[in-house]
C-alpha cells in the first residue's frame, strides 16, 4: 500500500479505474484503488487521503452510504468526494458527492476538478476555524450563502444547431442562458455580471474558444469559473490540449444535449459552493478586528488563529506552512524611509497582499514593514512559491514619493513548515529568521 497516496478510487474493476489511476499518478495525484467498501474503509483508516472517487456503476445503491462512511472516517478533515457516473441519472442519494462526472473521465480533467474540490474543502475547514477565532473576540461571521436564483450560464460561439440544442437543454434544466457570438462580447458579459459556468462552442474557430478559456485562467476574478468546451464532430483539438488551456470539461455533439447540460449544471453547482465559501471568508475583513490600515489580521489575532490552525492541521493530518515577508532594506530606500513614504505605501501594500493570497490563507501585519502568511494544506516549497509570487507582483508597482522619483518595494522572504509537535509560534520564528538571513546575505 503506497504510503504517499492522495486519492482513493473505489471501483470493482480496472476498466475505468485503471487508466484513471495511472494518469493521476503521472500528474502527481498518487492513487490507491479499493475493490469494495471494506477495502475502501481500511485504506481510509490507514492513510490520510485528500479525496475519494467512487465509480457509481461498481458500487450501485451502496455508493451514497459508502460516501457517508468515508467522510466520517476522514473527519475532522473534510474529504472531497467525486462520483463517476451519469449526472442525468436519478440523483437520489448523490447529495453526498461534491461533483459527479460522466465517463469517460480523463486524468487531467479529474485532476483539475480534484484541485478545485480540495481547495473548497480546505476553505470550509478554514471558515470553521476562523469562526471560532472571531467568536473568542465577540465577533460572529455570517455563514456562506449561495446566490439566489437559478444558475446563469454564458454560451459563447456561433449559433450552430447542436449548440442551440445544448442551450435549450440548459434552459429546460432551469438555467438562464446568455448568448455571446464573439470573444469580445463574452468578456464584456463576464465583467458586467456574475456567471456560474461558461460553455464554449468549438466550431469552425476552435482556437478562439481555447483562447477564451486561457484568458479566463489569466484573470484572477474568472480563474475558478468552470468552462465546458463543446467540440464539433471530427475536431482536431485533443482533450489534453483543451484541458491544458484551462477547460474544465469537454463534450461532443454525439453526447445527448440533456446529458451535457447536466454536466454543465454539475460544474455550476460546485463553483457556486466554492464562491460562497470564498466570499464568506473575505467578509471577515469587515469584522472590526482587522488592522485598520491594511485590512489584514493584526499580530495578536494572527497569533491566536495560527495556534488554532496548527492544532487543526495535526488533527486533520494536513500540512501547514508560514511565510514572512519583510520590506527589504535597500540603500536607495534610506531617504524614502526617513521621509515616511514607505509608511504611506504600507496600506496599499497590505491591501495588495490581501488580494493576492488564496481565500483560505491568512494574511497579517506583524510589524510596521513585516507581513505574515499562514497557508493551510501547503508544503514549504509551495509557501515559498506563493511568497515569491506576491513579492514579484508588488515589485512591479511604483509607489509615490513626492518630488522624488517613484520607488518600488522588494521583500526578504522566509518560510517554514510547521513540524509535527512543533509550536506554531516557533515555526513563525524560524520563518522570520530566514527572512533576516537573506537580508544579512
């Protein structure tokens, strides 16, 4: 049994599970396959799985019950649960699953969905912890709320008969469908109003459909919005190419429009849940407990929450890393600092840090020019990459210095992963020491 397995696949045969497991292994999502409920429960008890995938055809009527038992066995860790089967089939009991995908399931497609579901699970865990931290200080966080009304889907492409059939099927499923014939119109709609999913018609101009998907992934506001690519018969676009461009799912005209519509609605439902959690976490900024200048956690609030995070990480068997970002002491900043221009820039810098971290991450102002991040379910190497990404974006921003030329800010960065049994404050000290070492170097 591989001790580093991340995903449990429950299937009675290798027809579906075999190729999926091999593909996920190659993508870094190490898998283990269980042939039945007893083997699945044993694997869950022995290993700290990050997600589970159940083949509905293999498990039959027991699939929902097995999903419940697996989630209970993983507690207090939230276990993302994916089903492989027909989303258009009877949905009774399938509320236990976060997402249902119709076969064939391509490894890169499943990996993308697993990443999104895991981030949602970690965000839900963070919301639970943040609620307790704020309650200790007499503040209440509002529960996540789904946006009212039916799903809104943007359909982008030429009005081909198959595409119109899909739009009609979505409408019959209760979704509001908005049509856009060009990429320019599509992005206008995306910036003007909220959508739960996008359907791209890969007709004669397949490259434009892929460019829209790629453009969405380059936009921080649209990054998580799912996009289904509807390919015409005989298309030269491969599934690997489509998923590599950021497409969430791929369908063909050979698939009944009603089935494809159900797949779109499944993606929309998962996205709306993810968005509700992110917005609930972001509302913490208006709690009255944050640093007034930057909108980030204060030092004391961060210390209390970090201790709770470390305790939860041990109980949930998840990694936890911290990152310290200190404004670098550069010779050209000496007069800028003396004249107080860096102090004036700090509110903008802190606000940028708050927007650049993930919703489940906790950003704090630890000192006049020092910021801290707590990153759940994150290894040290990933935390360093996050810190460097934030520093790189801020380094591209020019800050006002009165009559002097505008200046830029760089950071000394230190990271540390909280070791098993280690005090969280000690890990933060190690990260801060590393940032100071870089300054000395």
